[in-house]
């Protein structure tokens, strides 16, 4: 080997290792780049499918809310006796009410009312041109279905614009039968509409007096009328197509048995049998071979029958192409639960549906493959250029290389006065000149390095001070609620811990008031979330201003010992957002009587704002307050702790809401937990 190395020319020895390193480096970098891109694509695909699923969940939540709103309005009209239940006779007021309820949401297609007497039917309909029509079928129409056009004043024409041959009996329709059997509000499974090639899902409920023994169920008596709010599943298809079109994928909604509910593709939800009856289409029997393949796997592995179904994600190969598949159940956010209407607390969720998302890997990998090919081409070009450049450079470097090597060794050993003789004007000559210039610069650099080190040390110290100030500002921002601009829960927890320690040392009472906005969820449902945010801001300002005014009129007798405060706190107390529509007020060195007086003023101040609240019995927005006060013991006590203080204040708040809201309840925290109100 040594003989071979001694005989080997320097030029090949310079070129071959360089080329080998370039080839290995380019190969490794290319492979790592491809793997990293592939992992990034997988992560992106998972996030995109999660985002698509979340948007579908939100859409279904809005769909559930829009379907139940007309029923709420109908219940109110029935209770006020503003709704005529005699479907055998025309009633313009009933028509206007139904048309008004239908116009509230563009997703609702039908509002139907069926009578147990003779199967009479009356309803309103939104056609494909977004025109509202009144539809009726009774003895007067000969059991045929008559459609009446309406004008801008929600008045129907005298003559029908369409007559569909009957006989039509509302008692035979799925939306009527499911509500008549359950005698309570209920969601139907998807079913084929009376009009061909239409598919609906309905929220059906009886409009009848409730039973005295079972307040959440209809009395065991003949049902006068049943109301149904129908939504055409074609709205689902349109939304799914708009949602998935950029990803070139497919989205399918399945029921608990694996039948199609809606799809972004042109997949029918029902098939017409030989006897003209309709049957739901299982996913393995869909028209798409891809959906058939995925549906077969779901059926064989019983993914829909697994208890507590969790989201499934897998790679599915079909027709020499790879797809990312996501299957997860639909989870209502709670707004679709009809228990706040007439359902009991154990009522089932609106739907046991599943969201199936299929996205081809090529959607993400096409650009990755193109970039990989471009990278490989550029690497090969750079490799060829490097080899050619290496050959040329080796040719000119070989002769003076040894001389430069010796000079560099001398320079490395500390001989900064070492120079080389320059007798060439080509590249090597310029290299020799550069070496001499470098040696001189290195000599000068050593003379200046101490000065630069000292300057850099000062710069780093200044940068450290700037960072410390920035961190302090960030700490303050982290303790302020972004919506109400008052301290948040984190600031509350830290302040409570500090005040507990201080009051334990000075043996002074510490009071806590928990505040909750009455019927806030109903306020959001009635006025919208933007108005709800305004209410939170207004209440926060009222609480903060009232506490500050109270401190200005009744300053503390003495200041607390200094405690590290990571968040802003007025000297008289801390008003913070505790969570949702709840606020917490910490009052240091404040007795129970003073805190109770302040709490009552807070309650009165919010009520005096006279903010309209149609869902409140008082007609205005009010708050409920729970108060707890204690003197922290010097010796730790199992029942006297910050957590217990919060717990008793929360119990007082619960008692205030239980006693009718818009009031203050105080519970004293002691070893025996005596109640004060």
C-alpha cells in the first residue's frame, strides 16, 4: 500500500477522494431530503385531514342548531296559542309563521306539520330556486299535494302552481312515524323524500301538551300534530365538494351501520329496488371502486363496531396508487343536544355518524418528486463542474503545494513572520500572494483580538439586559386575558398563592368572590358570540371599575409585605377572568362584611347596565356571586387551604344560582364550614 501511495501521482490523489466525497455527500443529502419530505408530507396530510374533519364537525353542529330553532319557535307559539293546529282549514297567520321560520336558515328545506286526524298535512318548502312555497294536502285537495307560490309579504297565491297526485298521508312518512312512536323530539335516519331523487334527515317532534308525571315526554293521549324540520342532504354534498376540491380527495359521511349519508362525489344515498322501494346504500356497494375497497376493509375489521371508537388513520393502496384514509366519529359540541327543549338528560346524541376522508398521496408528492428530480439534476451538474474544476486546480497546485505546506506549518507553529517567495502571476501566484497577505492579517488580528473580545463581551452583556426586559414584558402579557384585558387564570393562581402566604404571616382576612353571568349560554345562542364577547368585556370593566372605586373610598389600613407579583394587580384587589363567563375577585385584608357589601354593589352595578337579555326572566343581564372569607392559619390545617377557599366560594355561587340568580351568597370557611348568607 505504501509503495502504491508513493508511486501514485498527486493529481489523481487530489481528484479521486474529492469526487468520492462529492458523490457520497450528494447521495446522502438527497436521500435524507427525500425522507424528510416524505415525513413532512405525512404530517401535513394528517393535519389537513384533521382540519377537514374539524370543519365538517362545525358544519354539522350548525346544521343541528338550524334544524331545532323552528321547533323552539313553534313550541313558543303553541304555548301562546298563536298557532292554529287545525290543518283542514287554511290559516294565513300560520302560513306567515311557518314561512318566517323557514327563512331563518338557508339549510332548511321543509318545515312539515302532520295531523293524526285523517293524516292532514301542511308545510312550507324552499325549492331549488330558493323560492318559498306553501304546501298542503287534506280533504279539500283530495289528498293531492298542492304547492302555492308566495310573495315578498309571505302571502300565498290563491291558486296552486303545482299539483302532485296523491294520496298523501302524513302519518305514513318516516318523519311522522318516528316522532309518533317516541312521543318526544327525535332525529330521524336519512330517508328518501316524497319527491323522487331527494334525501332528507329530519328533526321531528310532537306539538302537544306535556305529561304532568313526565315533564320531558308527551302525555299518553292521541297526538294532535307532529312537526318536522327537514334538511336536504344535497346541502351536505355541496359543502363537502367545496371543502375537498383543492385536495383532489373524497369525503364521505356514514351512519353507524356503514350506510352512505352524503359524499363529496356523486354517490347516491339510496337505491331504487324492483318494487320501487328505496334502500340505503352500504359503503362496500357504492358506485366508486375506491370506496368499495375502503368500505370492505372497514366492514371486515369492524371499525364502526369498536366500543368508544377512536379516530383511525391508515394508508390504503388501490389501483397502484396510495391514499391517506381517516375515519373518525362525529362528536357534537353539545349545541345539538335537544335536552334544553323537551328531551331528558339521558337523550341520545343527534347522530351516530362517522366522517371518512380519502386523500391521494399524489396530491402532496407530485411537487416533492419534481423537486427531487430537479435537485438530483443540479447535484449532478455541480458534481461534474467540481470534478472538472478539481482537475484544473490540481494541475496548477501540485508544484508549489509543498512549498506552501511548509510555510503554513511554520505559520501554525507561531512564526508569524514566515513568508513565501512569489514568482508567478497565475492562480498559484495569487495564492502565494494571498498566503503572504493572510500571514500579515493574522499577525495584525492577534494584536486586535483582545480589543474585539472585550467589545463583544460588552455587547453580549447589553443583549442579555435587553432579553431580560423582553422576558419580563412577555411574562406580563402571559398573565392578561386577551379578550377582557384583565388578569387571567394564571395570574389569579399565582396571586392567590402569594396572598395566602402574606395573610398567613400578617393574620389578616382574605376574601374571594366568584362571579358568574346568568344564562350566558342562552345569551350567546340568542344574540351571537360577538355580542357575547362584548358582554364579557362590559362585565369585566364594571367589576374592575367598581373594585377600584371601592378601594379609592376605603383604602387598606396598611400595605402587605412585598411579594413578587408576575402580573398587574390593583392595590385593592385582583379582578381576573376565571374561565368562560366566570370571574374571580381577590380582596386582600378584607373582612366578610366589607366583601359582602362590595359583592352586592357589584351585583347591582351590572344590573344597572340594563343590558337586554331575552332569555332571562328579568329581561336584563344579571350576575350571581359567591363569597368566602378566611384568615389563613399559621399552622397548616387540612380544611383551610387556597383550594378549599375556592371550593367554598364555588359552593356559594352554586347556592346563589339555585336560589334564583342575581344575588350574593357568602359561606364562611372555617373548621366547621359555617354557612353565612
